């Protein structure tokens, strides 16, 4: 399975080889965890969201358009699942037990914790777009495709998210 690519794995799954789906899970599980962590506020919810989304993807793979890339399609499923979970549990869960940022070289632990706290305090939409832009390095076009919003909306959200993040980090919150 090491030499299998996404398109081959998808075609194998569509032909009834469920084992080929393992390629997609192994390839995208880490990336999905990072994206789910940007939206959700609890480590257990992240695991649940990823598992449930891979199940949804597997069930929907028969109708998947093989001319498209897998992960952008999967990301939409993951994002929708995360927002459903977030809406269900927003009032009852703690926001302090999940790290959004991996330890960074050159970033002091205190700075990383301040940034984590500021990111967690952003709205789900702002935290998601900042994470995708600056931690995943997505372009405006990629963000537009992933989030299924116009490029102008991407630019506007990023502007407002950066402004809020800066205010939280400098202590100038309104």
C-alpha cells in the first residue's frame, strides 16, 4: 500500500476493496487532527470528529468524483462535523485542555501559551481561518476552496481575525 496514491485508493474502494481506504486514513489523519483542533475545543471531540468523518467519507466514497482531490472534499465533511459537535457541546466543555500549536523552535513557552490562549478566544470562524492560513500556509485561493467562501470573504475574515488576535495579544481588547 506504500506505493498507492489517492486516486488509486479511491478507485479500489469504489470497486469494493475497503482495505484501500487505510491509505487515505494514514495519509490524512494528522492533517485532519490539526484542522479539527482549530475548530474544536476538546481533545476527545477532535478524535471523535476525525473518526466519524472518515466513516462518513468511506460511506460516501462510491459517489466521489475521482477527478477531484480527496482532501478538500474530506475537509468540508470534517469541518461540518466539527461545527455540529461544537454547537452541541459549546456550553459544557472546557477550552483549556487542547493545544492548537505544536511546540515551535524559537518560540518561548510563555509566548506559545499566550498565542494559544488568544487563538482559543477567537470565534470558531476566525480561529479556523488563521490556523489554515498561518499554520498550514494556505493561499487565499486555497482558503476559498477549502472553506467554500468567496476570496473577498477570505480576505475580510483574515483582516478581522488578525485584528482581534493582535488586540488580544497586546492586551487592547475592546
